[in-house]
């Protein structure tokens, strides 16, 4: 039986990955930070099938202990301060977790289990101010946030350990991947939850930032398959994982509201743009400049051809189905919250 150690196991990606590995017969270990209140997050439904280890990405001693306990064949480093907006408010904490935390994990593996296969969760935010379209494994990086900068360090230190110590260490450069388990602070989930609330009469409108930003969106369930595939490879390689298409935030909003039965029409430009209910003219979407980033990333569009050719990976869940699933989940969630009196 293979052993796998997952950091960030309670998050969106960690939960889908844990499910996948359990289905494949792995013994799954998950790292959790010790808190005053136990929070299993997205793995509450499988918590009895995961062996949890208390550790922290900023504490290498605890990570050494985690590797000693789990004796992993595979390590998936998904833990991160992953909200881009917060990285400007907490740049040092972001660097400690997303950059130095990767070094701590690699060093723990090098000391205890150097033959383990290591996956680092890199990100399309490393491309930032894009130098070519679409982006590939060869595209130069130009991060535009403390998050992107920290993740770029994590990418390069992973490559450095691979080349310096002959470790099986690789990075997946994952473009935006969402799901019903995405946190509400992320714009996609903010949109689908707001659409569900508006449709059920408990919210008047939603305020968003740059509606013209373009992103390459896929479903997280597809993307964790790519993570696993990368560690089954004969040799470590870095891969772009993406849908190979790009859409504006406005298009995501349009799709989400369509799935709750509301057709939107748009008026104005920039911060004065509004989205109205086509049937009655009610304003449902507004732009708020407070949600703009200090340095915007205007366009992300990944080319996954290397992963498709070498790993045999392909996206299974198309964009419209992704949005439909998220909206359906939030419609049911809001209905339950109304019944519980949350909005009264």
C-alpha cells in the first residue's frame, strides 16, 4: 500500500486529491495546523479515513516529524496562503508559507525520505503580466502580486532541489480551477453564491472588481488527477494544467445568473458598469474599485499540450458544467441557510 502525505488536505484541492488517492487504495496522511477548534473543512465526510498529523509549514521540525510518521511515497504540497488579495495585506506571512514553507517541506523530505516523490502546487499567477499567449512551460514569468512572487520562489526551489539532490520534485502550474468547495472569498464562489442569494430574495446585488479580467477556468476534480499523474511519471517534469480557453469575469457572472434563470444585460463601462436583470431592469451587479488589485493580471490562458501528450491528461468537466455545479450547490446551500434563519 502506498503512503501519501497531503499538506492543505482540508482545502478544495486537498479534499478532491484525498478522495482520489483513497479510491486508488492509498493510506492518506493529512497535515493540519493545531487550532483551538477542530475544523475538517472539505474532508469532514472522509475524516475517519485520513490520518491527521499536526504540523505547520513555517516549522520545519514539525514537518520532519510528519514525514517520519507518514513515511510517504508521495508528498503533495497544497498548503498555501492562496488568496491573492490577502497577499498585499499579509506579504510577509504569504512569503513564509508559500515560499519558505516549500523549502521546509523539501528539506524535511531530503532528510527523512529522499526517495519520496514531491508535488508542488505552483500557479498561473506566476505569469502575471503575461509575456505570451497562451502560456506554456517555456513562457517567462512576471508575477504581479506578493502571492505570485512567493509561489515563484516555491517553483524555483522545487526545481533546485530536483537538480541539486536528484530528488523527484516537480511543479504543476495550475490555472484557475474552481468547484463547489471553493472558499467564498474567491471571486467565482462569490459570484455563484450571490446569484443563488439574489434568486432566492435574500441579497439585492453583488459588487465585484475588474469584470474585464480574463481567466482560464476548469474544475478542481480534473486538476487533482493531473497532480497524481505527474508523480507516476518515470521522471520529474513541470507541467501547465489548464483548459486552453479564456473568459472574462463578466462571462462567468453571465453564466452563473443564467443558471438561476436570470438573463443579464450590461450598461456603462469601467467602474460605472452595471448588470441588470433583463426582465425588470433591476441592478444586480455593480463594480466597486475597492476590489481591484494594486497590480492587475489582465489575461491568463494556459496551453496544457505537454501534459496531454506526455501524461495523457485531459479536462473532463467543461466550463458550463463547472458553473452549473457551483450554482446548483449554492442554490441548495442558500435554501438551507434560509430555513435555518440565517437571513432573518
